[in-house]
C-alpha cells in the first residue's frame, strides 16, 4: 500500500476558529494577494454610477442634475 501523506487538520481548525471577514475585506485581500489592482477603479466606477442611478430617483435628483 503506498504511503499517503497525513493531512494536518490543526491548520484547518485554526483557520475555522478565526473571525469572519466582510465583503470589502475579502475583496481587498483578493486584490493584494493576486495583484489585480486594475480591478479597483473599475469597481469604484460601477459603484459610483449605481449610486447616481439610485439617487437620481430620489429627492436628491435636482442637486445631482446641477452637477452635470
């Protein structure tokens, strides 16, 4: 029977006991680990455009329209 490496469950248990991170923390960790910094301005632009759309249908619309 071939030798199979024994898995160390201690590392998994340590990580499982750790605190939960939020979406922003997960995204920041992804950007820093994978060096995908070019995604940040794209995501920021999409979020800013979404906020303009949401605010365009509210009472703040006259103030937003004066900016453009």
